C-alpha cells in the first residue's frame, strides 16, 4: 500500500495595494492563503488585497525552504522577476 506523501509549497503573492511581492513557504497552501486573505499574517496584514501569482510544489520540506530562501535572495528575486515579467507588468509592478 502506498504511503501518503506530504507536499510543501513555496509561493509568491503580489500586493495589489503596494505593488510589491511577498515570498513564503507552507505545508498547506490553501490554509496559508486564507490566513493571508483574512489578515492573520503580520507581514502582509497591511498589504491586502493579495493575489497568488506563482507557487512551486516539493515533496521534501528542506527543498521547499531552500527555494524560498533562494527566491528571497538578490539573484533569486531577479530570476523570479524575469520568469514572471509579463504577469508583473500587467499587475503594475514597478521594480522590473
């Protein structure tokens, strides 16, 4: 019988208020997005509304956390902006 696999997520939110990105990590993307949406996350509470613009799925928690850390780095953020440049332009992102 196959064992249950836990998934972990690295995700990117776009604030429609301040036009900036938020990068996070979670083991339950649906619940985490609800927490953001209802102002239960301190770092995004004043930046609502937020829109999910990208997420990646991992089977290994360490891999997901490492990806979050990379995307928050200068080079990682630069690569992310390049990959999402058309979507970010449409959303009015100012830092391309």
